C-alpha cells in the first residue's frame, strides 16, 4: 500500500520539539529540595516516580524497548500534565557478558563497545521523544556507580551478610574457565565443545535468606502488583511447613533426617532416597559391591542441571546403595537409594518415599520394582495398589497406619507429627526454597569484589576510603585460562590493609544483578558523592510509584531489589519497606506469531519505521495494537492505519485553524446571524460538547487503567464525530473540541500535537499541561429514544429530549401516527412510564 501523501512532516517536526523540550528543560525533575507552591491542578506538586527497567546496552533499541518505554512515557507525560512533580529517569545496565564476549570473539575493547552501544541506544530513545530527565542518566559500568556496589558489599560483609563458601561451578577444562549455565551447550563448552565438569570453587554469597520471612510476608503489601508475579515470588521463596523425621541406618549407629510435608504418610514410606551429593552416601557404599556403579551414577548426575533433575516428564534415575534404614514408626527395614530427583540443597537432602501418595515416587517405584503400601484410602476404597495407574495425592482416611487408622488424613497429619515428636523421632520445621545469592563471577566486565587475601590476616575487606577498586582497562581478554583479572599483575598485587604485607586482590567480579538491585535509588540523587544516594532525596522520591518492565524479571531482579531495599533500610539509609508500589509487566512483541528476536531473524527495526512514519505513529501503533500486558503482534498495515489517523487529526486541526482565522475576519465585517441559525448551532454544539467531555472522561480513565488501546479508539471516535460537527458550531465551541483532541492525544503523539498547538496560536507547550478536565454535567445525552409498548408489545420508538415532562410525552405519543392503529378508538386506561426508557400503554 502506498503511503498517503503527507500532510505534516514529522521529519522536521519531531527533531524540532525534541530540541524545544530539551531547551526548556520540560522533563527535568524538580529537585526534592525545591518547595512547590502546590494547589495547581490534580497533582498539586505531589511526587510521581515513574520508572521503566533500564536496558542492557547491546546495540540499537528494539521493539521490546519501544513498547516498554512508550508505555512509561504515556504515564509520565500524563502525570506531568496533571501537575505532578515527575521523576522519569533513564540509564544503562552496562556491565555484562555481551561486551565481554565481543572482546573474546572479536578483540573489541569492552569499554569502547559498551560506550558505543550506549550512544546508539540513547540516540534511539531520543528519536522516540521520551520524556526522560537525561541529567540523571546512570551507567552502571562507571566507577561513580559501581563503587557503591562495592560499598554496599562491604556493609553486608560487616553485618555477616556477605560470606564465602565452596560451590560447584561449570568448568571447561580445555578453556580453563568457568561457564555460566547458558554457556553449557549439551553438556559441552559453548566455545570448544569439551565436556563440562563441575569444579568446587570458593565463592561469595549474599545472605538473602536472612530476609526470607520478610520478603515473603511483605508480598501482601504489594496490592498493585500482578497476581502472577506475586505467585512467582512466593513460590521462589517457597516457605514450606513440614516435619523432619529421623531414620536410623540398619547395622550402624548413624542416622539421617528426611523432610516431609506429609507426615500422615509415614506408614507408607517403603524406601528412602538420598541426594547424590549427600555426605552419607560415600560411607554407605564404602566396600559394597554397588560402590563403583553408584560413583559413576553420582558423577553423571553432577553434570546435570538442577532444572533437568526436577523437571516433570523427565525420567527420574536412581540406584540402590546396598544399605537399609529403619522406619521409626513401624521398625520396618527399607532400602536406601540415591536418585537425581532429590536435591541436596532442599530440606535435608533426603526424602522418605511414599510411592502410593507421591507421583514421583510412584513412577520411580514402578520403574525399579520397589514395594508400595496404601495409607490414605482413595474415594473408590481400593487399597490394593497393584492396579493403580498413578499415586493418590488427595484426601482420605488413614489406613495401614496403626492407631491412626480411620482418621481423616488432615487430622492424621497433625496427630502423627505430634506423636512422632513426643517419641523423639521427629520435629516440625519450616523449610525455605530460597537459597543465598551466589554473586562471584569469574568474569572481567563487572564490579570487582572489594576484598584482599593476605597470607597472614586471611580475608580482609578493602577499606572504605580506598573505594572504588577500579576495574583495570585495556587488558587482554581471551576467554581462557581463568578469571581475566587474575592475569593483571598490577591489579592483583597489593598490600594487606591490616598488616601492609604483600597480598592478593580478589579477581572475581560481581553478578550484574547487583547493579540493577538499587539503581532506582541512585536516580533520586545521581550526583551524590558521599553515599550511594542521598537519604532525603530517596525519602522524597521513593517508592517508585509505577514500575514497568518485562515478566522475565518477575523473580530475580524484583526479589534482589526488594532485598537491597530492606538491607539499606536496616542500615538506616531508607525509611522504606518496599521499592516498587505498582508494577506493570508488558507483553512480548511478536512477528508472525513468534517472539521478535535477532536469532529468529524476524526483527522489525524501530529506526526504519520511524524513518517511514515518524516516531509518533510508532508510539501510537504500539499502544493501540494490544493492551500492555498482552502479546503484541507486529502488523504493517495497522501502522498504516495509525499513520492515516494522525494525518486526519492534522488535517482537521489545520482546517480549523484556517477557518477560525477566516471567521474572525467575517465576524468583524458583519455581526448578524438569524435566530434559527442560532438554535441549530446550539443543538450541534451541545452534542459536540457532550462528545468532547465524554472523550476526556474516557481517555483519562483509560490511561489510569493502562487501557491505552481503548483510549486511542476513543480519540479516533472523537475525531470522527468532529468531522461532522465542527462547521456548524461557533468558533469557540469548535476550538474547545479541537484543542481537547490535541491535548488528549498529546501523551501518545507528543511531537505532532505540540506542533498543532503552536499552530493554533499557543505560546506554552503542551508538555507543561494542564490535563483537560471534564464537566460531568455535560455528559448526559440530550435526547433519548423511548420504546413505546401497547399492552406489553413494542409498537413504536420515539426520540425526545431527555427528562421530558410526562404530560408532554403522553401527547407526543398520542400523536404518533405509528401508534394510531393500536390505540385508535380505545382509551388508554393506564400509562406505565419508565423515565427516559419505556412507556407502556394499557388499553
Ligand atoms: C513424603 C511424601 C509423601 C511427600 C507424599 C510428598 C507426598 P515442598 O512442598 O516443596 O516443601 N522432598 C523433600 N525434600 C526434597 C528434596 N531435597 N528433593 C526433592 N524432594 C524433596 O515439598 C516437600 C516434599 O517434597 C516432601 O514431602 C518430600 O516428599 C519432597 F505423599 O515426603 B514428601
Ligand atoms: Zn595481612
């Protein structure tokens, strides 16, 4: 389809307004310390912190960014127009793997690469006219920023919340380097294909588990977060109440504990399973015929990812250790197995298996011919498991459970747990799924961990006044031979802060999720030199009133940000419990039904679209195509439609501005227009006013509810309605209508509307507001159509002014020719009148 001839030239108009906004400082956040008079419009100078998740600068911006940031921009501009004091910052999450990989693959300098990408992204964002306060831009790879990562780390270390422990990492023996999980491709190294091993390394952890109860409880305060995000967080934290039961080994004084949420099934535990990493396993198999095979099995499991081990539908593997344990409640001897589906990190790393009432155990038991016993009777009463196709996980009565038989299992759960506790076999406990946060990366492009290792003093934190520990530049990055920093002599060799003797620096860097765990605080006072942020500024701006980003960050990023917020509060820097009041997770952008991505080769480049239709059209399209939380399918012809809509708005406003000039001239020449003409105008005008005020109401409410797509349809309807109405109305009424349309459209298509606003003779920019208000009194329709029934049957419809007098209405009805046939000759015995809706005549 050919592009319609252009009425307005976005090529001139868009850069022009971007320049004007910049010159006027339209989007500069008013600093928290500036008192505002207040009392101006709805916002009255109240603060509004709008934040979109900042991007990783990997090159040019893509449609996902355009969507996320357009949604944010609508809300920021809308609140600004309403008189809020808006903080709408942008920055770059600039540390991370892509820069390092570019260095490894192509020898590019990560610093230069990153800065180049930031430049490109910035240009892209500016082309879209987003209302950022660019003076507050933050890049996490600058020492000004990451020194505070180091400072926060030191504070955590001081409080015992940063600690070192051994952890297995993916290790490529040929490249001599650790690999992230994503870099392990089919159990091999992504670069050379060598089989990846697990290697035990000393790593740094942050003790997020210390905050687990609060992180869980405070989810209930986040009433404006999407339910599914809350559920994901809740599951990730994973609080589980259960019972720890002690089993004795047969022929040994050793014991081990299992963790179960189903103590009611203990009489049905027919075998036990240890995680392959469980320390007891080695002892159990020592010298047994199974020893060799079990060790081979353990080696194999250690190369599997955790997700694979627990994934549903994947066959669970295991092996008998040759040992037996004793079920404390009935003295039964049960075989001890090891299996991949039991994780060492969870609970006690050991489970009692109840194949009749746990599906995983059921499949495993069938596979390995292990015994089963039903202890909760299913609804059909079949307590012989032979014919069972699956485990029965529902409720029922206890059977084969000694003195507890006949009891509903819900009661059995409590009674059996209590009884076992009294006997000293068990204790009730709470387990958490959440683990401490492993932050060490054997990587270059990140924040150096500020720690020094001294032969005499051990692990010594860098002194606060020695921060930042600067990440050295222009170093060789090969991707092989361990941590890149370990090879930089000038970096590694230092003096111990305590004894001044030669010592070595930590050469690992921090996981980049640290960077994004507090950037929203830095935006409150980006120039702060003494602390990560100025508490007064944070007290004023925080919490973020509206946070917008991808669902892919529903767990880790949000959880880490909540953790940091709580920690910084405990340090006394914040008075805040939760960082983000409201959260909106936008959907993916698709092309031909698939997620738009470089690897799929289905990317639509925003710059190309902007070159063809302008930024305003792209912005409106992206909001119109789908509600923000839904997936959005890219559609070439739909953007054409938006383009035409914008042009029609342009034409209408342009015609009006020419006409109104002409009218002014005529007005000064002759002043009379007949009384008939005036009544006609009045009716048209009332209708136009009603449409305008209804649109203001609708668009305002829709924006509040993030229903941007319907807000835009409302604007389309309004424009169509004006097409007919404008010419018959007074210039004042026409102007009110045209200006309302422009104002309402402004957050969506800011450049074009500013241009039109100027064309209509305004000196103030639209960006400065105010947001139009509606007059509720004008909203009701002036006429209604009333259904007329005779003896309960619909016989006619008449259109009359709203709230017409009853007597007047009756005489109008009696004069209706369509009703003659039904009421002629009869007298109306009774009138039933439902005002403005129905009239029933009984004859
Ligand atoms: C016996 C049993 C019988 C279980 C039954 C369930 C149903 P949540 O709710 O997630 O806490 N489990 C315990 N530790 C485990 C580990 N390290 N790896 C894998 N599975 C483990 O789940 C607790 C249940 O998960 C526990 O209750 C245990 O199986 C298993 F009819 O014990 B149950
Ligand atoms: Zn020392």
